[in-house]
């Protein structure tokens, strides 16, 4: 079994740690301010440390699963100065591919391998070991890491050189988030116009407008029940990285840039830590001048219910 250092045991990372422990690996988890999952991970067999270097030293693998590029840069600066040779770093973060490629080159000079393996699907899949990984890096590093990767995921898609896994993850997330943005906008407009909301959903679902994102978002806006999910700040970060990647490649990103403005608006109105579906409520409140209700769950539902009670004239 492998010795594994793990940095970033949050909503996604904690599920990965549980599966690594369940497979018999010796996992040392870095925990500082966010200790939400400490008891659960300790009970599963993980050892907890507050010292980042202890997660680097004498480890076969170092897993990294971070929420921001600021945290990513801090961890990789430490790896570049203190990481042990012959360690393989597995980066589950959604990160900037150009930066990943540079880090891989720098770490290689120290004898450290780097695989970018960002995750598709959410926290339930991380716990169920049904993630899909987009795996980029040197072939020998991937081959060495593959038995461990299979303990945390049901599919491993090889993307090419270092950074290509992160590039494909950003493209995937951009399609998801831009598709979502037009659903929020369109349903906020429909609600503002008093259009029968369930009928609007049925019409779109049964036409070419149907999509997985429509099926995920519309029932939530109709019911007003926003369960914890992908948060607005993380969505904004991913779109920013996508648009930055497009600029660096010299390609056009009109749709991605337009969608980014909706998520940025959400952070400006204090929705950073809330589910992305509440952006639909935010847009509806802005459309109707209900500034006090910006982003509140059920705002669209209450308006729709009030319209149903209005007297109908012949």
C-alpha cells in the first residue's frame, strides 16, 4: 500500500481521502483552519497534521485538491522547495493549465512527477469513488499512479501532456456554466413576464432547448428549494480561468466572458458561498426591482404563486 500526503480535504477532497483510506493506503492529511471533516477522516484511519512539510516528506504520492489558485500557488511553491525526489504529485484541483505545465517542468528538475487529474462529478461521486478523472502528465508517472487513481474513480481519461487535463476540465466547466447562465436568465425573464413557469420548463424540455442543466435547474427554481451544491465563487473562479486560458491561446471567448459577468454579479451581491442556482433568484429580483430579495430562495416561487391567485378576467 502507498504512503500518501493529502492537501485540501474539503467537500471534494474529504471523499477522496475516505476512499484512499478504505483501500488501505496510509494517508496523512493537512488540516489548518478548515477542520470540518477532521473527525470523520480520523475515524477512517487518516492521520491529521498541521505541518505542510510532513505531507511531503517520505510520501509515495502527494494529492492536492484546492479551492483557489492562491492556495495552489502556495502549496506548489512549498513543493518546489521541499518536496522529496521520487514522489508523484496528483493534482485534483481545477487549475490553470499553463501554470501546471510550468510547475511540472520545475518539479521534474527535483525528480518529482506531476499529474493533473481534475475531477468530473461532485461530492457524492467523490465519496462513492465514481469520479471521472481527466489525467495529463508523463506516461510513466501516470502508469505508476494508476492503481491509486482507480481506488478513487470509475474512469480515468488520458488527455496528454501536463496541463491538458486541467485544460479539458476548464472547457467542460465552461460549457456547463454558460449553459446554466442562460437558463437562469431565461427563467428569470419568464417569471418577470408572468409566464406559466412549469409550462415554460415543459416546452423547453421537449424541444431542442432541453439539456441536463435545464433538468437540474428548472425544478429548483420552480420549487424554491436550493440544496447545497457548486457555489457561486467557485463557478466564477472556473470561468475566469477558462477565459484566461482562451486569451493566452489568442482565441475568442465571447460566450464565456458574457456568462462570467452573471457569476461576478452574484459575488458582488453576497452570494459567493451559496448554490449557483440562486443566481436565477438574483436575476429575477433585479428584473422586478426587488433589491431586498436579491438571491433569496423561493423569490420566484412566491411571485408565481401570487400570480396564480390573481383574478382572471374573461
